[in-house]
């Protein structure tokens, strides 16, 4: 994979960030990319570290977590195949704003920040296209965070579960029941709530027959029913 420019171009072409680039421009971006693998539980990069590049997931999953001084952690996002994270390293060499950890065996394409910034200086038209795509992602993130500020724990947990269900379906799980791997603590962080609050609401969903909980996994029996808990 590391030596296959065509395969790297094929993966990059599917990303919204690079969707407006020509084949020639994508090939130039691929020249700055290489294969990087991480084991389950391995930290890809930590909050506060110097930025060295960004990553596109080919297989596996990763969580983006922001730590707070009081010891509380907030999961900003959970990424799967086709997703990109750490993309600000392509435009500056500032420090990382969050910690990213592999949730399972993770295979990525790493795009070196220094090489990418050099390419953007040489090809300003690529920079213009990428800035527009980054601005769109920033707007989406702001809307999500603003929404969380006014939503109940019930709504946030239900929406987090809905997001995980949608991600599972995109990865090929088209069955009626959806199995989601992860702990209550991970789901709580993704929903921006305490583990205790999330656990109470999950118990409500289980009594209603919407989900079944197990060790390190959760089965959603009726994904459509989650909409009843979103206000």
C-alpha cells in the first residue's frame, strides 16, 4: 500500500476535503502520504503534542478525546473507514488540540504535514480548494457543539447511539439489529455526559426493549425507536 500511488489516490478521492481536486492534484497529495498502523488502545497522538501530519482511516476506528483540568474527558468524535482526523496539521505546525486513540486495529494513510504545506505553497489552487472544505467542516463542528449545549442528556445519548448505528450501516451492517462495540464510558464521552447519567438512560432504553447491553458491546434492536428520545 505504501508504494501504491493509485491506491492512495483512490482513498483520498473519497474524502470531502479533497473532493474538488483533479486527478493530477490528488496524485501530488498522495506523494506526501504513507501507510501507518496502530494497535487497539494505541495513542495516535496526544493533546499538546506538536502536529506532524493528518490521517485517513482505511480500516478500524479511532476516538478523539479532549481532556479537562478537572479530570473529565469529552469524546469529540468517533471515526471509521474513510474518515480523516488531524487535518489542521496540513496548514500549520501548531500543537494537537485533542488526543486520538485507536479503538481497534487501525490502518491509516498518514499525510505528512511538512510535505503537504510545501505542496500548498507550490500549488496555491489546491490550498484554496482545501480551505473551503476545512471551513465547511468547522461550521459543522460548531453546529454540533452548539446543539449539545441546549440538549438534554437523553437527547445527546440517543443521538450518539444513532450516529454509531449509521456508521455501522455505512460499514456494511445492514441488518435490523445493530451491534455496537464500546463501553458505557465511551458512549457517555461521545454524548458529552457523565457515565452515571448515560447509564441511567441506557437502562430506560433496555427496559423499553430498544437495546440490550453486554460487556463491551450494545445491541440496538430497534434503531428507529431512538428517534422518540430525541427532542
